[in-house]
């Protein structure tokens, strides 16, 4: 069984978000890059667990990104996974990114493709769906549990106001979130092993980007908090009712 | 050319987020001088013609019961075919759970440019530029769609619903529907609760409440306000509250009218899930808690004293109105 795990590079969750070049570029000064948490904590760990249960499982990591993504790819390899493919291009267009991954998916005929629920920088929640459409397989979004018996997956996914349990045969694309697995920390053995695991660099397919980011903006600053004394809760209720019109 | 708006329903009832996208799509259509049409899939019990009051002239209905559960693969094919048949060049979804599953597939199928997580009407004065939230609500990106077909999914609670007058004509659309490959074996709805992403008011608790046995004061307040309940990540991790209540960067992202944070410090990862809320109230005993910087109103005080008083005052307000 072959699993393809999508890993993307995102700024650390505590990064200061700022822009340069007249609001057209993300300010990378002082930013620490991490594996997108949904990819690292949930989809990658679940793939590793499946491999721990069944040694015939192989895991390939795929990233669409420049050479600066290699440290996070190595970290993902240190957690687990057999090999990685980096597609050497940078883009913000979801179709472009997903079509690159779909090309890898087609060429390698993977049984299972995992993505994270969303990237914490672009927040599209869309790469998995596009890949699934391009390779014409079912897509389970926002999975909170993933079990596999033979070639049939039982997946729990988030729906509005609850969850849904479904069965579906592989091949399949799944986007993973909390619940699917528990975060792991890479150990020394993993880190050493990752150094020699194959990391292949592919040049991108000729695919048209359908969107591009023109500029960024920061939200307007809050006016500042209005504090109410703890013995005057009635005043807070009055403000919420009359001023904020929120209740 | 027209704008096609996907109307999401569950158990036959049109979702609140669908009214937002109808309003948004109709506004966009009038901005471009084209028609706005809706599409609804599966068995519906609500009066869908009445949705005309949100600005759509026609609603396509594919009433096949194979569409009663959302299978993204099946849905995408039907919606893409309907878009082709009706000559739609812009297709609008809510960026809710259904939209996250389906919009991307529709876009890929039509080779459309996709903006997922839009938060304002497109600027069509020079090209087609859509504002979306990025960095988990900490910033916005203006994204230009350069393809002839465009798909937009709109963040829930980011566009105000406006109801006018009018009835839509219903067009029963006959499109072959594939049998879903995904077999739904169970649906577990959290009953009696307001879905977090649809709630106008959310009352949320953090580690400051000390333990699950203390949640009663928060639940009382939520009940009085008709609010949904949420929590910080450590609270979900410790199973003090169900995991689906955890909001933040790695949890649910919400944008209610009012968010009341009780005993939550306001870590940047928490704020990432709630910073699109219109009004934020923070109750925390530590005046240095970072959450106060992101708040509109605050009380520096002990939650165990303040929250029951707040519930009582709201009760009074309701009695007086
Ligand atoms: C990669 C990453 C992702 C994360 N994602 C999320 C996420 O999605 N969501 C999330 O919430 N967190 C997330 N976190 C965790 C986050 O950093 C914080 O640790 C967490 O939000 C803190 O939860 P808390 O505010 O409930 O607890 P604490 O930080 O312990 O704060 C408790 C607060 O309660 C106050 N308090 C104590 N007693 C009282 C009282 N009697 N009355 C009133 N106030 C009182 C204290 O002053 C304090 O401010 C993430 C962390 C990382 C590293
Ligand atoms: N550049 C990328 N390379 C590899 N995987 C990616 C990339 N961008 C997004 N993904 C995957 O797609 C998921 C959803 O991303 P998004 O649609 O951007 O929210 C992420 O959690 C990743 O698993």
C-alpha cells in the first residue's frame, strides 16, 4: 500500500504577521518556519501509524515549494516516512499547487493521499479537493478519525453541527484534522535516519496558475478595550445592549 | 453569463450560511449586471421559492435522493454540469463544511480560478479581485482571479443577510446523478445545541475555570443568551469539554457577532480562531492577560463571581425588553 502525505511549510503560529514592498510581500524577517500543524500532527502521524501496523505500507511525502522548504521536509522525514518529493516551484494558486501534486499522485498510483485540513497561512482548505477531482477519486474532508481494514476506509468527518461516519474503498483523498492522530516529537534515531532518506527534487509540470495574490492588508487596529469594574456588571450589559448592539 | 449560488441544506432545511451567500451572490450579480440563480440539491422541505427575497430570480433544483448526503465527488459533477447548462461563469459557495468539501472540486472540474475563504464582494473595476482571510484571520489577501470561470467560497458570518421582496421560480433540473462511492453509515448530530459556526453569540471558557465541574456558570450564561459554547485547546485536550468545541488556529474558526471569553489568556493561536468576531468581551482575573488587547469590552475579575452576575443582569435586561 502506498500513501502520499502532503506537507506544506508555514510560518510558526506565533509569528508576527507583517508585509513589505507596499503590502505585496510577506515579511519573512525573524519568521521561523514549521511543518503546517495539520500535516505534521495529524495526517503524517496517522500515515506512520498505518505503516507501524503493516510493514508493507510505504509513505512518500510531497511538498510544492522552493529549496527553503527542505528543512521542514527533513523534519517530516525524521518523524517518519520513507522518501520525499519536492516540486521545485512556489505559488499561492491552489489549482497550480494541487495540479502539481496530482501529477505526482498519478505517476505513483498511490492508494491513499493525506492532506491537512488547511494551511495556517493561506487557509484555503482546498488542495485536497482539487487533487481528488483531478485524479477522479472520492474526497473525505475534515476527517477526525481514520481506520483502514484491507482496502476499505472507515472515516469520521466533521459536518455542520456534528459528524458523519462513512465507508469508502481506496483510492481516496482525505484531509485530516484533530482526532485523526496525536502529535509526536521526532526522536534522535528518526533525525539521524532522515538525513539519508531520499529527497527527490522534481521540476514543475507546465500548469497555468489561475489566481495570484495582488496585495496583503492587516485588519484595522482595535480601538482599545473598554474596561468595566467587576462590581458593575450591569454596566457591561448596558454597553453590550446599547452601544455594541450585540445582545 | 450569470452567477450561480449553491444553497446548502441539511435534513431538508436551508442553512443560515446559504442566506448569506444568496445575498452576496445576488449583490455581485447586480454589480456585474447579470442574473443571479441558485442551485439546491437533494430532498428539501423548506419553501425554496421564498429564497427569491434574497435576490435570486431562479433556483435550479436537482431533487434526487442520492444527493441527500454530501459526497463531494457526486456533488461537484452535478453542480459543474448545472453551471455549464445555465451559462454560469461565477459560482458561489459558503466556506462551511460542505463548501470546503465541494467548492474546490467544482473549481477543478471547471478549471476555474478559486478563492476559498472570501470575506468581501469582489472588486470588479479592474479585473476581478477578491479579498480573503489569510494567516488564520490575522491578515487579508487580495486575490486576482485570472480564469474565465470563477469559484468563490464566502466565510460564514462575514456578509450580512438582506431580505427584500420576491419569489424565485423553481426549475426542476434533470441531471444524471452518480451513486456515491462514499457510504454514510452514521450521522451524529450534536442535538439541542447551536452549531458553533452558525452561532451569533459564543460563550467560551479556558483553563481559568479550573475543571469541568465548574462549567455550569458558563452554560447558564450561554443558555440565557441563546449562545453556543466553545473552549480553548487545553480544555478540549483535557476532555473537560468535547473536542469539537475547541476554537483557534488548530480548532474551529468562528466569526460570531459576540464572543465572550472567560478565563482564557488569549494566546495568539487562540485569537487566530476568534479574531473575526465583531465584538469580543474578556473576563479574566489577570489585567495583563493578552486577550484584553484584542477585546472590545473587558472585566478584570474572578469568573466565579462575575459570570453569575452577568447571567442575572442579562435575565433582567430580557425581562425589561
Ligand atoms: C502550534 C500551536 C497551536 C495551538 N492552537 C491552539 C488553538 O487552536 N486554540 C487554543 O485555544 N489554543 C491553542 N494553542 C495553545 C495556546 O498557545 C495556549 O496555550 C492556550 O490557548 C491557553 O489556553 P487557556 O487560555 O485556556 O489557558 P491559560 O493560558 O492557562 O490561561 C488561563 C487564563 O485564565 C485566567 N484565570 C485563572 N483563574 C481565573 C478566574 N478565577 N477568573 C478569571 N480568569 C481566570 C488566567 O489569568 C489566564 O489568563 C496552540 C499552541 C500551539 C503551540
Ligand atoms: N505547497 C504545498 N505542498 C504540499 N502540500 C500542500 C501545499 N499547500 C497545501 N498543501 C496541503 O494541502 C492542505 C490544505 O491546504 P490549503 O488548501 O492551502 O488550506 C495542507 O494542509 C497540506 O497538506
